[in-house]
C-alpha cells in the first residue's frame, strides 16, 4: 500500500463527522434499495439480474458488431460518432469543436466518464467555462474536489459545509435549509443553461438498434443540458452499449432500484440525433464521443472483462464495509469502492496502487447486490495474485513471500506443525486477545502487519492432543 493511500485512509478514519456522513448516506441508500426489491414490490428481481448479466455478456462479446450498428444508426439520424482512444483524443475533439464554433460556455450534466478524463479541467485550461449542472457535481466543482461516490458525488458534505461553500464562492447569505440551497444553485445554473453554447452529457446506455443515447436522472438538468444549447456532445465509454431498445426494460428497472431505491428515476431521456426540421426543441448538432481509454485492454481478458458490465449504480459502494469506513477520496481515481478496486488496477496497472485489491474483506456483499452480477471478489483475488507476481518480478515483498513459504512448508509437515503449535502455546500468554501485539516478535516489518490483525491465544492443548487423550 502506498503512503498516500495509507494517509488518506487514516484521515478519513480519524474524522468523526465524515465517518457519520458516509455511514448515514450509504445506510439510507442501502435501506431504500432493500425496500425497492422486496418480493412483493419487485417479484422478478433475481431474474432481472440474471437477464441483465446475460445481455451485458452478449454485448461485450460482440462489441465490434454493436459499435458498428450504433454508429450507423446515429449517422442515419444526422449525428456523428467520434471514436477516441484516450482522454486526450476525446478532449481534443471537444476543444477543436468549441474553437470552430467560437464557444465560450459549456454546461455539463453528471458523467463519470468525463470525470475519468478530467474533461472540465482540460476545458478550463483552454479558457473555456465549464459548469457542472447536477447539484452534487456543482457543489464539488465549487469545492474543487472530485466525486466522493459514483451516484452521489457530494455524499460526504453536510448541509452546513454546503452552506459555507455557497456563501464563500457565490457571495450569497448563509443558508442551511437544503431546499433553499437548491434554489440558490438553480438560479445560478438557469442563467448558465440559457447562455451555454455547448451541452456535454454522459450516457447511461447506448442503444445499438436505434442509435439512442439514454440518460437517467432526477433533477432535469441533463434534459436541459442536452436540449437548450445548440450543440450536444455525449461522452460515453464503449461498454455502455446494449443491443435493443427492449433491453432497456431490464436495465431501467435495475438501475433506479440499485442506485437510490427508486422504481424508476424521475427523468429518462432518449436522444437520437439533432432536432428534425419540424421540431422546436433539441440541438442543431449532435455528437457521440465513444471512449476507449483502456477498455479494449480489458476485453482481452476473458475472466476479468465482466468488469465492463458495470452500470455505475453504486450499490456495491453502499454495501461495502470497507468503502463505508474509508470513503471515496481514499481511492486514487474517480472510481471508488469495490468497482474502483477492480477498475483502477485494470485501467492504470496493478502497480498504480498495489493496496487496492487488498482493500476488501472479501465478504461478498458487492457481488450479492450487483444488478449485473459482476463477480467482484473473484476479480479481486485475481488482481491480488497479479500484484504479488509484479512485486516478485521487481524483487519486492521478499520477506512476506519467505514467511508464506515457511508457513506452507510447515502446513505440509503435520509433525512440525504440531510441534510449532505446542511451542506457540507454551510461549503465548493464555489470558487475552490482543496478545499478539505484545509478543516479542511484534517488531520491524511485522509490526505494521500485526497492527491490524489479531489471533486468539493458542489453546493450552491442541486438537490432536485432545483427540489422542480421549
Ligand atoms: S459493479 Fe455492480 S454494484 Fe457496483 S456500481 Fe457497477 S453495477 Fe453497480
């Protein structure tokens, strides 16, 4: 584990206000999800998960086909598809279009994909004003932070903190009532919508058979982002494809429930190209930027490619005992929680933050709640093994490997194992848990390892001894 990761975790664990904010917010989401999938409310919930997994598996295995079909359909409706291999290519396209159209102001709706490529920062670097219009995203943009959670980006902020932020950044009177804070943001953002030259959104789904970008949201800001400005650009990962419009029936039922416990989100927008001749609303120009940024690398690995099935519902974060303690900003990239722990090593390399695949108790809650049945614990185990292999190649972790080799040897020799057990029993104090921290071998590199682990005191007599005696 890197020192930065360790430090962030420590900061979060020692901040009681933050601990309470994370615990309450994720707890609320867990409870809402639980109620929304009760058998009397959603009797086919497990079948929907199985179905969603099958659709995603089929799509990812035939991704080339569906990418072509989607592109054909978008173009047939007057839009344009741009394939970007990385963050730079995607932002270069947006920048050159903005320059050509003399754009100055860009409004954005919530999108983890644009967070992934730091699009706002890149645009601002080129003197373009880029404004987040989702309330949570707007708050964290004002705070110059990155999202804390993939569904609730400002989950860690209390209303008092938001009140201070709005006063400091917008010069408005301090207001702690959430509805009034929303009205303050709304007044600012409404002006931005009306003046914006370009609207940038993400996409929850890309429907191949109709070339449709589907966006779900609760605030209506995505609908304004994609219809008020003259130009709409949707930036989406290539894994967002689904084959047919009728598949949406499965995913829309799962996404709202898994994310916020809603049967359906408040707004579901279906966007297929620029406005037609007889339409009043909609953009004149419509672009879909399809982002690779490491995704095709994942396709090559049959075991781990299911990481691309993720529909970014956030349920695995809310249910993860580790995320609920260490929070979102401990993670070294925009994706956090269990899905972050498997995506980051695969996108950025296992050595980027070697502690990530180990930031899990392997309790399995993530796999149990995942609406598309991604086997996160199994992928974590594979990634752990890759971290250890990479360390071995670099000559790191020698001591740990030696210790486990000795352990394996002892386990294969019952007589030695028994003698080691008897020796440990005679040396260890019998009275209490926590003895291991006062043991004479709790020094040097073992100290850090043992600081987070405990062992019950060895029994006075081993099982074998008791067996023989009886
Ligand atoms: S891995 Fe599954 S539970 Fe986690 S965000 Fe993705 S779809 Fe949701």
